């Protein structure tokens, strides 16, 4: 046979057909693997929430995975009784949780060193003199956590989950060391960079959000709520003087353009920053 002669059509047809069949087989196996993965994840999450006694999380996943549960029951009818039992117990516990939520949360906060503000009243709770706000939607079984700069997260309203989220955010904001000298140098450098670029004199009343916008573009991982806490600490702890100039913060009535400082530094919304000659 000549090298230039084509391969027989029967060989070409057979290998092409087999390639197609194997591709279809591969897709079928991938679908099965995806289904198995989803079922394993579902059972693992349910198991985790059962051990934690997170009833709202259990109800959320059962509602979310209705179709998956149907397929599970089709393949294993015995699973229906177990899943229904889990749902029924979780619903009973959710009713009890709603009734006793304020007491449960109060106790959990005390045990974990996260005291609620005295002004807290169900369904709205605050921490750290109003810095964090927790709102509970008992009808939906949801919790929303926010701070001065807006919403942080939303999740099923199990008390221990609330503690985990609040503790995580509290550590991020309040758990960091503070170097006042380093922070005021950063403030001064960014202030000068903006005023110089815009042809403004040193001492100009610069909107504070101009500083945070610049930091957000230039500083990796920058968070405005962390900046607020650092600025609050600077006002209280100092230093407030640099290069023979004193930091001066001026108020605004515009809550969108300003930012509210925490604790003893709080004196309304701060809208402008400048450095005045000493």
C-alpha cells in the first residue's frame, strides 16, 4: 500500500465512533461524580450542624437542597424517615430558639467576653458602643451583622454562629496593635499627596473620604472600618502633631460623606481633615 493512500473508511469510522462513545461515557461519569460530590457535601454539612446544634443552619440547607433530597430518597427510600426526623426536630428547636433567643445570646456573649451594649433590645443588638449592630429576623431565622461602614455578613441566626461571626469581626477591628506615630505619618503623606496633586495649599480642609479612597487604591487589604478604628485611637492616644503641624478633624452633617469615630473620639460625623500650623 502506498504511503499517500488514505486509511480505510471503516477504520476511520470505527475510531470516530468509539471516541464519541467514550466522550459520552466520560460525561456520564462526570455527572455521577458531581452528584456524589453534592451528596457528600450535603451530608457533611448536615452532620456538622447537627453536632453544633445549629438548627437554623440545618433548616436552611434542607430548604436549599430540596431537589437533592428528592433524588437521595429516590435512590434510598430509608433516607426519607431520617431527613424528615432531622427537619421536625430542627423546627421544634427553632421555635424554642426564637422564644429564648435574648437569654441565650446574653449568656453566650458573657461566656465569650463579648458584652452586649446596655441599649440592646431584641431583635436589634449592638456591641462596642454601637460600633457593631446585629439585627435578628426571627421570622426568617436570619442574622445581619453590620458596623459603621455598612453590612458585614448575613447568616442563619444560631446563637453560636452569631458569636463566631461577631468574634471574628471584633478581632479584625479591635484585635490589632496600633502604632500612632506610623499611622499619623501615613495620614500626613496621603494628605500631602492629594493636596499637591490637586494644587491645594497645605492646611486645606480635605474631605476625609479622599484619604480613604486613595488608601483603598494603593494599600492592599485596606478596610475603611479598620481605618476608622485607627483614627479613633489616634485622636484619643496620639500623637496628633507631625512636622510642626497638628491634626485637625472637622465635622459634617452629611453621614454619607463623613465617618463616625468610635468611643471617646466620637463627636459626630467627621467630614474633613487638615493639618494646622502649631
